[in-house]
């Protein structure tokens, strides 16, 4: 599935599609996720969108100091799960963040996400937290 990953600093024009991407995010409503994304962007973070055939199918927000970034709110639209979209998104975030000076990425993960992230070079640093050196 050829997903295009791009950084965004404003998501106002994507909010309808992103509400679908975050429709079943664990423990949070789509409105809460969008509010958190907007707040992170106001604080200097970046939102990475995953697009397939012109539709937003995935997203994640990245924040923190320029050299040590944190990935949060990773979501893939239910209809596109199981096709490697999350792997493509996280892998491309790592590549793009390295280009902007990041030396490490951290992400909170549990369950089936841990082995996938381990294959992408992340290693456990504490319960539920993984780190990748770039």
C-alpha cells in the first residue's frame, strides 16, 4: 500500500478525515485527539499524515527537543489496518526527523505494537516506553 507520509504544521483542512482516522483511538474521543494535535502544533510540534489515494489513513504527532523527539497519538484508520501503514508511518517519521537533527525517538507502546517497533529498531527503556537511536 503506497502511503505518502508528510509533515504538517496545521491540520485545519484535514480535521474531517482525521476524525475518521482517530474514530476508535483507545481511551480518547476523536475530538480529544484533534485538540491534543492542535495543542502540540501550537507548541512547536509536527503532525505527520499518512495519505493513500488522496485520503488521510494515518497520523502521528511528534514533539520535544530537536534532538530527542517523542511520537504520540499514532493512529491508522480501521479500514486500512493490517497493511503495513503504521510501519510505513513510523519508519518515515524516523527518516524525516533524522533529517531535521533528531538523534533519538521515543514512543509509548504495548501489546502487539512492541514487536513491530522492535523490528524498526526501537528498544525498551522502561515499561511501555521504547527508544530508537537515529
